C-alpha cells in the first residue's frame, strides 16, 4: 500500500492470453473515512491515466449530457461543411 492508503494494481486482464501490447486497465482503490479523504486520490488516478484517457472520459461525459437533454449526439461530431481555405485577394 502506498501513501494515504492508496493501493494500485493491474486488473485480472494482465493474466489473459492477449498480446502484451494491449493496455492493461489500471485499478486503484482507497479506503478511509469520507471526511478524511481529499482530492489527491482523484488527481493521482487521472494523472496515471494519461491525456488520451482523460480526453475520452471527458468526451463520454459530453455525449451523455447531450443525450440526457434528448439531443442527437451525432450533431457533436466535426462539421465538414468547409472544403478549403483561400486567401481573399486584396
């Protein structure tokens, strides 16, 4: 167990016969009284995930929010209505 009761270990997926190139999900847990816990666990967890995982998690939350409003999630995709950029003469 590391600092402040935080424990980190790979999940059971590590023992699976998949290639070693496949990412192993990070599993972390923290135990303690709620009033004694601060945000350090959350910060450490997300820093270990990396920027791609953070972006994907944020994008998933955006899609869930818009879906909960009844909006079409496909409307959030990149709009490709512009074909090219040209300088205006003058």
